[in-house]
C-alpha cells in the first residue's frame, strides 16, 4: 500500500521546488490537530526551501490561545518569518521524525520534551480529493478562485471546519497552500512537557493564526507552499 510514508520519503529524497518568483517550499506535515484538552499541534517539514536550508517546525497552541513555535533554523528561514508576530515564544530545537510503518509517524524531541504519535488513514473523501488534485493542471493550483473553492469544499467534505488555501499571514505576506496529497489523522497521542494532551477532538472555537485556519480534524498533507510580500 502506498501511503504517506512513501510520499514523504520521496520528497526527502527528491526535494524539488515549484517554479515561481515567490518564496516557496516543498514538503509535508500536519496542517493542524486539535485535542480535547484545548491544545493544538501542527508540524511542518520542508526538505526544499527557496530561502534557506531544509527545516522542521512544530507549532503548539495552548488552551489559553498562546502560540509557541519550535524550529531548527533561524527566524528568517523558517515559519516564524511569516507567522512570528502572532507567536508568544519562538525557540530553536531539534526534532526526530520516525516512521513506524506506512501510515504511522512519531515526532520526538528532548527540548521541548515531546512524544507525538499519529496514525494516518485514507477515506472515501480523501481519496476523491486526491484524485481531483492529481488531475488539476498546475495553473489551477495557482488560481485564487479555484483554491478558495477547493478550501471551502474540503472543509465541508472532511468535516474539518473552515479551511483556507489562500490568505494573509500575521507578518503581512500572502500565502498559497497546495496540499496535493492528504490523509486524515485517525488516531494520535501526545505528551508535551509531561502533559498528556488527551484525545483528538474538535475545539469549541476553531483555532487560527492569521488567516490560516487549523482544521477541526487532524490532516496530514504533502505538497507546496508559496509566500509573497505585499
């Protein structure tokens, strides 16, 4: 079975950037995963970056709404370049990403103390969305009207709340997300600084950072991201 591990390893082995004049990235990660305790985790792994080395970033939002980013590159070469003004704390850290099988990944770190395991699953909806994405020409992936419609459709179909593939970041850039392959996170457990974050569950109020909305269900994606200074 070809699943997320195969696609992620392909990106790691052949990190190819899309052709564009914008700042751009190719990789994979967790768009967001909310927990019943009110915590939120997200992960970005970009083996290809037009602004610097490959990097990994973990995002955490606590129940009070405070964001923390941990990343293994400098502020101007990682996610904080675009989202940092909305983040309470930004720290340098190293993360290990380990695939347990084709659909199970574990993210771990010593600082912060993190063990996060997630199991991805395909559904009728994700298979349909992936099939549509495969058939779309490259120009459609850069069309703002099409991407807005795709985000709205995906949010409803996945029961993930509001989903936006285009918008503005807290630091003032515009973003375009091209998740060319997606899976749902069917099961997950996480301990952060000795706290059990509980079971995955939608939040009472959907989280967002800038105009990027965290899906109300865990979503793992492979694809591209683009940013432009306005």
